[in-house]
């Protein structure tokens, strides 16, 4: 589903970011947790942001842009619809 795609993309983006930092070579990015990520998004993000490509927000007010497909994208590069 959408969360699986998001968690996979998020893990790839986090790994790419972390590869550019000075970390011990033995450090490994932990596996994502879809259930925990969903709960954190609902608690901290869903009031303003959507996770759907069309920007619909079933929980909050849609004040912020959709978070769909944001991993690996530079901020301000794409117009994000609501």
C-alpha cells in the first residue's frame, strides 16, 4: 500500500542522507516500522498534511502540502497540488 511505498522511499532517503555523515562503518540503518510510522504521522503531521497524491486530508485541515512522494525531492522544486 501507500505506507509501504512511503516507508521504503523514506528508508532509502534516510540511508542516502546518513551515508554523507561521519558514522562508524559498522552502523546500520534500522528497519522501518510501518505501524509506528503511521502512528507518528497521525500524531504529529496529519493535522495539516495529507499522504495522498491529490492532497485530501481525512483527519485534519489540509493547511500544509501533501507529503506523498516527498522522499528524495528537494523542497520548492515541485508544485504540489491539493
